[in-house]
C-alpha cells in the first residue's frame, strides 16, 4: 500500500511539474522519470541504455526539439547528465532532483 501511495505522490508531482513549470524543469522531470524507470544503477551512476532522442524528450515535455536540446545542454554543462553513444548517464540523481526546486538560475 505504501508503494502505491508513493507512486501516486510521484505521479502528482510529475503532473505538477509538467503543467506549471518552465521547459527546464519539465525536461528534468522527464529525465528523472526515464532514469527511474529505464535506468540501471552502476558504479558510474544511473545508466539508461535505451535510446531516448532529444525529439522523444521534447515530445514528452511538449516543447520544440531545439528547446529540449538547449535545456539538456545546460544540464550537461552542470554535469547532471552525460550522453555516451546512445546512453544517458546520471552521476547524481539527488543533484538533478535539487534542480527542480532551484531558484531558476541557469548557467
């Protein structure tokens, strides 16, 4: 029962971010979902081997591909996500989660 309630709370939070947040936070929200549901914990961090294109992420978030690309680039510069071949690596999920509550300043 507690897992069900936790999943429900996570879903409500994701909906809130997708409806009320800017593109940056919406991209983060989707990346966190991808990391949780498709990622595998390794010594490098959470690795997602499934290929999610920037167009896929943009479609999930509801922005243009160019916008998703810009926001993902910012996250890469901050070291929160890294692309290697067709995989995404999240070195520190906690720091990525903190970006959702940050004051909105980017690089």
